C-alpha cells in the first residue's frame, strides 16, 4: 500500500485506517514508513494541562480559528482508560461538537489504554497519518497527569500547557514535569478573581528557569467565551517561525525520531529476548534456587549466542 | 436514648452537671407549656374547612399527638405545628384548615387541545392548573424552528406567542384559578405571555396568583434545560423575583425544585441539600440586588419529589422545613415568620414507575402520595400509571387524581397533623437526613471559597460537582437493580413473561406541529413588524444595560413577538452554555 | 486481531434528561467498551459525522421526548447515505412497543425501554459485534 495525495479524501477509509493503526496493523505502519519522506508538512501542537483546565474548549476555539484561515485541522483527544475494565469514557467531543459537521475538521477520541507499542508511539503515528492525509494543523489534547501523557505532548512541534487560576498556589498545583515541557503557557478562565495573582506567580516561576533562546509567553484566555484565542494563535505562529528559523523544528523532529526508533528497537529486542523458552528457563532457574547473577549471565550469553547462530526463532 | 448519662445505682450523689440539666429540663417544660398554649390559641383563631373528623368507627379523631412529657430539645427539633422550626408543619391546623392543592401537571399538543383538558380537570374537582410545555417551548424555541421538528406538542403544550397563551387560557378566570407553570430557561417570557393574556381579559396583574418554576440552577445540576450561561441565567431569575415583589404580590416567583434532581438519580439527602442550597443561592442573589428578604422570601416556594422509600421521604420533608427555618432566621436574619416557612409542592416519583405491569404504578403512586401528605405538602401531583409508556391518557389521569381524593377523604390521615412526629424511628431519620444535608452545605460552600451559597453553587455547577454526585448515585442504583440487590416488582422479580400491555396510549400526531407552524406563519405576516423590531431592540438594550428584562419582555409579548425571537436576541448578548459531561 | 468495541452514545433533539444515557455509558465502560459520549442536543448530522470519525461499531441514541419516530429514521437514513452500512443503530427511552417494531422494520436494532437491565443491553451489543465483525472483542 502506498500513499498518494491525489486521491480524494475518503473520511470512512481514513477513520478505519486510524483504527487499524491503533491496533498496530503492520500494513498501515508500513504505509507510513514508505511515505516517510512526505511527512513533516503539518504543524503539530500538543495541548496539555490538569483536568478541568478547559483544554477541550481551548482546542475547539483554536480549531475554529484555524478553520477561518482555511486550513484543515485534525484533532486527537486522549482520555484515560479505566484501569479496572479497560474500557473508557471519552467525552472530549462534547465541546468540540460545536464545530459542527465540517469535513475539514477531523476529531478522533482515543483511550489511553496500552495500545500496541505504547500510547505516545501511537499518537505520534496517528499524527503522521493525519499529516500524510493532508491535514495542516494537528492538535493533540491530553490530560497532563502521568508520564505517558507528557510523552504525547512531546510528539508535538509546540507544546501548550493550559492551567487555571486556583485559590491555592498555581505552581504547587502543577504536576511534576508540566512546567518543563511548555513552549507556551495558557492561563485559561482568566475572568476568575485569582487570575492576576496566578499569572504573576507563573511569570516568576518561568523567569527562574533557563530557557535558551525562547522564553515561554503566558497567554490569558477565557476559552468558553472565545477570549484571548487570537493572542494564543499569534504566539503559536511566533513559536512556529522561531522553530523554523533557528532550525529547532528540524532538531525536535530528529529528536522525536531518535526516541521513537530507540523505543521500537528496545521493544523489538525485548520481544525477541523474552520468548517462551527463556521465560521458562528463568522460572526453572529461580525454582532451583540458583544464584541470580549466574542466571543473568546464562540468559544473556544465550541471547547473544542466538545472533551468531542466526536461528533465533519467535516461539512466543 | 444514647444520651443517657445517669448511673441509676448511684443516685445519692448526683453531680452538679446533672442537677443543672434537671433545672434546664424544668425550664424546658415551662417553655413547652407556653408553646402549647400558643398553638392552642392559634388553632382557635384558624379557619377550619369544616371536615368530618371521625374515624370509620365514628370515633372522634385527635388533631395532634403529643408526648406526655416532652423529650429533650423537643421545641428546638420538633415543636408545634405552625411554630418555628415548623418540623410538624407550617400551619397550626394543617389539612383541617385547607387540604393540599391537587394540582395535576398537564399539557399536550396545541393550546386548543390543552385548554379543553383544563376545562375537564377543573370540572372534575381539580383545584389549580399546572401547565406542561413542550420541549421546544422549554428550550425557548418556536414551533417552526428546525430544532423543534418532531417535538412540537409531544411532552406538553406548544406556546410560541401571546396568541397561543390566550387560546390556552380561554374561558379560564385568571383572577380566580391559580396556575403553576413549569418553565425555566425562558420562564420570564412565558410568564409575560400569561400576564398579558390575563390583562387582555381585564384581570389586573396584581390579582393573578400562581407559581413559576423558574429554577434554572437545578437545570444546570440535573434536568439540563439550560440556554444561557450560569451567571446571566441567575440574573434573569432575580429579575422575576424583583418583578413579582413589586407587581405581583400573589405570585410565587420561583419554585425551587428538587424533583428533577431526584429524577436524575440523586439520593434523598442530595435532593434535599442541593435544592435548599439552590434556594439560598437565589436568596443571596436577590439580596445582592438590594431586595429586602422579608419582601420576597414569603413568595419563594419549593418542589420536592416523593420517592418510593416511605419513611425516608417523610423524614426528608420534615427535615427540609426545619433546616430552612433555621437558616432563614439565623443566617439571613429574616424577621417575618412567613419567610421562615418552607412551603412546597410535591410530585410522586416518575422514575419509580415501571413500564412493566403498569397498573402496579397506581399502588406505587398512592404510597408516594401518602408520604407527601404525611410529610405536610402544600400541593401535590400524582403521576399516572402509563407515564413510562407515553403521555397519560384521560383515564389514567383521573385515577391519579382519585388517589389523592381517597387520601384526603377516606383514609383519615389528613385529619391529624404530622401523625408520625415523635416516632423514634422517624425522628431519628429526620435528624440523620438533616445532618447529611449540612455536610453537603459545608462542601458546597467550600467549593466557592466559603463565601456563601451563591459562589458555592456556581462553582459546584461549573466544576461538575453536583452532576458527578448525581451520576454516581444513579449508576449505583442501576447496579443494585442489575444485581437484584434491590427488587422492583415486575421488573427484576415477579416478572410476567407473557405480559401484554393493554393500556390505551395517547398519541400526539404530527398534526399539532403543522397547525402550530401555520398559525405562526399567519401571525408573523399579520402583526406590525416594525413594532416587533422596536420591541426587540429595546429588549436587547435592556440585556446590554443590565436592567430588569420583564418590562421590555411584556412590551414584546403585547406586540406579538414570539418566544424564539426574544430568545435569539438575548442569546446574542449572553451567549449559550455548553456542559462538560461528568460521570 | 483483537479489539475493543467502540460505541457512540448520543442524545439527539432538545431533551436534556441524560440519566439513562449516562448510566448506560458508565455500564458500557465497565463492560470494557470505549464509549464516545457526544453530550446533549445533537443533530443527526453531528451524530453521524462523529460516528464516522470515531469508527464506532455501534451508535446508541437515548430519546425520552417522544420524538423517536423522527430522530431514529433521520439518523438511520444519514448513516446509510454516508456509507455506515455495517454499524448498529440501537438505543433506548420511552418508546411504545409498536413504535419499536416499526423502527426495527426500518432497520434500527433492538430498542430498550425503562427497567432494562444494563447487562442485557450489553449482551445484545456484544452479540451483534461478534456476528458482524471479524475481530475478537477484548
């Protein structure tokens, strides 16, 4: 299967392709692989922040704005899966439904359950697919709690961290890691009486850090009332230009690829290493109460040996 | 009970604290005698409806049961009927003075059809009207709006203009019959239609009595028929409270509703706590407007659900009166006794009815209605047995009304005030539900930074606190049913597999929609459209300048501006609310 | 291949009574499904558009307003037009039995009234998926 941009966009087929990708279908992965040279056209924006910060509203307003500029917008909205049943309640569309049935906006909700190869890898690949299918802007929305969500944010060219003024300490309320990944900070719900204080706190926190050539700006918005979105888009454009001019965009994409390939190699090695034979061997060795160090050496040597023989079989 | 401290063996050495307590108790007995005397005096002054207060064995029925010696905190917690904190009821003679109002909620199809049903109900002994509007009207849309397709006249009557209201009220004396209108987001507009319709018949607005549901907070919390964002929505409610206070002394400006909160799946304590919190939020908003609490509080009414759990419901109603009186008096410093009294309408629980073996619903409704009467309700709607299948048929409505009449006249419970008062179990349960409500109050206030109920309720809505509490309670209830931990007859046990439902079902045809559309078309072409534009411009100006919208809305009504036209202008100023769903 | 069932739960029309929709959404999640909840007041266009983009197996509508004879056929027609031929349209609400039969004759799936055990509805949906999909449900 190969990709050509001349075929008209088939929304049904695209939706099904995304599902296949989510379940690690090799034909789709292969297609992305073969079209690797065509990737990188779209601008990928990650939007993350604590629950209740108004990310969906913000993403909706951003999408509205981009649509007015005439560009095609793809949205990937990630919500957590239930750890008990593996099911999920995906409610991000509720706000986004006001975007109507516009064929140039494609919204996909995604559960954070361990899709094959990890969530970040899938989101990254899904963004690739949007990119290949001619979407100009891709918005990745995730809840900023937990490591995998932070990784998704890093699939983006620009990461927007959304927070809300709360009565307490804003910086204290931010989950570890959020502060580090923001290229832009949005103080949403800025009609709150605590907004000014919170913005000042955030400003001080930002200036305490070393940021290199780009210091993240803070944008005050009231997304539900479409206030401040113009300023946000303006800053996004500024960051995008900055990324292009300084070569940081290319650098970020390379880093992303490095991470992704490393991850893939690691997974491949892990799969080959822990085949059934070795799992059983390990268990037996432990039951025989042999020294762990000896077990390690034996399995490692066995694994290395398999490369020379070249007959490592996938027996799992 | 658990407060027993005295060791009976060692009675010689009574500690000082106990002796103090005895002293206090003596003092309490004195106070009790005084209160009792006052009640007896009030009773003599009260008008009796002249009922026949003898049991079926022809033996006289006592009006009130009292303890031989009053238990501790009797006056603070239980007291006498018609006395603070009104646990036993708001009148000294309760239903011997006046039975509750039997108010069956109805409306369907066109205003013509509903008007006919109203005349039928009034002839059959119903004592007040209660208008059910269709969904488009509830959502502020005209019958010819594209969103209204398929919904016109389905769940109630379609009213898009003053013309429709005039037809609906045709031949009904609006100065005599009280009308309750179940309308929320566009309440002020339908109210204006009602006022204008009455005025055109020569009834002065100050003579009109009735109730506007007008409770937008519970829409955000439970029923979800909201249109504008939270803050402008509250502003509009205060406009109506202000208007009623100044112009319509016989009108209940708002019916603070727990019914829908319960139907959405809440527990009894949640219903009680969220409803009262909503009410206090309106009170704070009205106080912020500069109104005097004793000018408007006497016209606030409440609306509760009477669910299937008999004692829990009775305890809920009793606790409601006690909490309300306390907070009105002690937190808001209301002076008039009437401001302390919680008056309420009750509807039996629609969600307790079953589509299976629907005749059983008559029994369920009867128990629920009984709980409402034992709980001291001021008015009551009893559901019809076929409501889980479709709109109620005439026969089903009549049985529901007869159920109330049987409770009022046959079974004797209306002759004695608060007959369950003093029951150890019911008093205990009343205290328990009260405590649960206070715990919710604490949480709600905390959500708003402990600045009162108004900021707390707004924060609770916007953060999804209420919605989450209710959704979780609803899901828990469903799981109980799925597991058969809780039995519902005919649904998850005692099922009749060969059941054939032979209840005649009232069906609304699409004809209502076509007729309404035609009428609107005609109306739009015949009215003075320049005047319409002028009135709408004034309405918009009022919204932008934050003045009371009731006056420009009345002007619009008289100029035959439609509901949808007014709402669209207001949406352009206030915007529309979107809810983030929580589970 | 193994997959999770994806279901879109929507409330079309003006009705805001979402107790049933929410309870069902929670039950489906707890049965391991991925539930896309669209919220209130959806037009048939919005619902079908979402169903396409989300590549769902099932579309479930909750209607208590009496407008089911308008809304179900409208959604069904649009699904067919847009090529969603192998997606189940089901739902629940206050729907008289004869209307249920009429809708089933049009091609709408089984509809569930008040008092339905959520597990019964879930079983029905799972069975439908196992008959109409080649993947294994996880």
